[in-house]
């Protein structure tokens, strides 16, 4: 009996607390609605402020969406195709010419290895395979990195010139055209491509995105994203380009500082990598008969091949250890 009374009291208390909390929350909601109506009526410029806040929020959402899509595309295509590598290196020839050149280089390498050396068939085949598939791609990558470095070296000054032209009242397309006439090298070529694509009907943001594919570095992606967002939302482009030029200069100073700090490690790696070939050449010059079995016997060829592979692995590991990406 006492237990039933206690349960009834507990239920009554819980029901009363629930009803009381519902009433309080309802009154608070009514009060907040009344205050919102009062403040909306009192402040006549509230609609303009709300519109500005919505526009700023929309711009932020557009920026985040563009950056996410650009990052997803970069992750999706980590290894570029031969056509993209040729475009990044500055070659506008067809892909067939690349394969023809690779085949000619491989045939010349095979002929020289067969006529001038006495390496085994397996060694000659591996070197010819590397000459056909490896060396031409490495050459394209080297040319692309060199071209990107030249482009990035002149990009901050070009952005400052575009900012001055924008502040004087000139449109962005004419500023890009003026920049293409004032500078040389890869910067002139890419700016002229942006201007020509825009003249034939391609939107300015899409033309800049094409340039970001040919120059795949973060600074160019930022420049293309800024142009695309400005064409869609109408943000202040001169301020964005000024900040971008400052960021590029800061990154360049940091990169030079890292290169200076890591120069000792790079010198040590170069000495360690060059020491075995130099010692082998020195021993061959001092005692030729002692080193001849290494160069003129099948067993020596296999040992040389193994030493070369292990040396290549060691050099790649040292390169990864001293290579700092900024």
C-alpha cells in the first residue's frame, strides 16, 4: 500500500514537472518571437544587414566548395598521363611523337650497349627497357619542374601588376593581356592562353583552371580559384591577388631558408652516392687487372647490376630524407 502511494506521488511529480517545463518553453518561444518582431520593426536596416550576411555566407560556402572540389580532383589524379606531362613540360606535339622519340632513344641505347660493351643480354634488355619507358618520362618531369619554377619566380610581380591595373579601373581580362605582353617565358605563354581562351568564349575561371592543369602547383590553383569565385560571386579580386602574391613570396623565402639549412645534408648525400663509383674508377686506374673481372665477366656484370640497383635504392631513400615539400 505504501509502495503504491509512493509510485503515484512520483508519477504525479514527473507529470507536473513535464507540464511545467512545456509551459515555460512555450512562453520563452512566444517571448523570443515577440522580441524578434519588435527588433525587426525598430531597426529599419535589418533587411539589408541580413542580405549582407546571407551574401557573405554564400561566398564562404562557394569558396569551401571550390577548394574541396579542387582537392578531390588533385587526389583523384595523382599520376598524370603522357599528354598532361607533355603539356606541363611545354610541348604541344602529339603523343605519337613522344613514343617515336622514346623508341629511337631506346634503339640507339641498345645499339651502343651491344657494340661498345660486353654486358649480358639481360642487362642490355633492362637498360633498353629503362631507356624506352623511364628516361623520356623523367625528362618530361624535369622539364615540367623547371618550367613551373620559372613561372613561380615571376608570378608575384605579375600579380602585383594585375592589382595595379585593376585599381586603375582596367578589367581583369585586359590586365592579363598587359601581363602577357610585359613578361617572357612560361608566364607569358600561360597568360596569353588565358586571354585567347577568354576571347573565344571560355569563361575566365575555366581558362584559369586549364592553366592550373598545365602548371599543377598550389599557387596557380589558388589564382584559378580566385578568378572563378570572383566571376561567380563578385568578390574583391585586387585584395585576393595582393594576399596571394604575399603568400607566394613568403613561401619562396621559406623554401630558400629550408634549402640553406638542408645544404649540408644534400652535400653529404652527394658524397656518399658518388664515393663507390669514384673508388671503383680509382682502383681500375691503379690496378686494371684486379678490376677487369668485374667489367668483362658475366658474374661481374651481375654484381655490377646488383650494386647499381642497391645504390639506386640508397640514393632514392636519401633523396626522400632530404627533400622537404613546402
